[in-house]
């Protein structure tokens, strides 16, 4: 089954392909470098699916150009979890000092207290990551947050990371570099100091 398209200008003007062998439509013109001109494709020439699979790395962070061990290597899940627990308990202690614990039978005040704990957690993580590239817990376990492209981390990355951590699930969805969904969305990686 082959696909033939007109001239390059004609392809752009038409914004579609003409199928020759019964309904096989081409891909978008947004990626013109993916096919040759004069725009002929055949299924025999198509690359195998193995060619499009991402290369497996031998250790987390290899695809990102990070070392396997030592400083600047990807922080493993255990360190991340310990840092998160330390940060959460710091928020609980700060909220407990600023706003005393409510009585166990007052559901409204308990919800308010839990919201205050979450707010203290967010403010602590965002501010400390902005200033020191890592929260209190992350400093204790020896890791820091860095943007993949380098430079200053910016204000939005810590905010996005922390908001997604509060949702729990994004932090548990890890890729082969052991980066959580929150890190992938924010464009960051947690590395050892």
C-alpha cells in the first residue's frame, strides 16, 4: 500500500494527503522532516516499532547524562520518601505550634487544621526549594532539586512539584530514570548532593 502526495506546496495548501490504495491517510504536515519528498510512503519502508522504542538505560539518570553513583546521581525512592516524611512532620509541628490541635469531636476544626498543615507544607517546600534548591528533609537526606535545563529553578517548578506531591499519585508514577510525574511535568530531577 503506497501513499502519494503532490508537490510540497500542494501538500501544504491541501493540508491532507491523497490515499492511493484504499484509505491509508498520512500523518500530519506538522512533521515534514519525517517523510521524503516527493512524498512517497510504503509499508515496506516503514521503520519497525523497535526503532521507535526509547533506549533502555543501565541505571537511573543515564539518559539524562547523570552519573550512576555519588554526587549528581539520581536520588533513589528511599531518600525521596524519607525527605517527604521529614517535611510533612515539620509542617505538622509548625502548624501545631501556630494553631493548637482541635478537640477530637470538632470535625470542622480538624479539617481546618489539616488544611493548615498542607498549607504550611506547601509554603515551606516552595520557599526553601527556591532559596536552597531543596527542602529541610531533602537537605537532611542529602538531595536537591535541579532543573533539567540548568539555571535557576524558578518559582513555578517548586509550586508545581509540591502541588502534585500533595495529590500523591503523580509522585508514585516513576519513569526509568526514577523521576516522578511531578518531576517530569516541572522539568526537574532530584539528585544527590
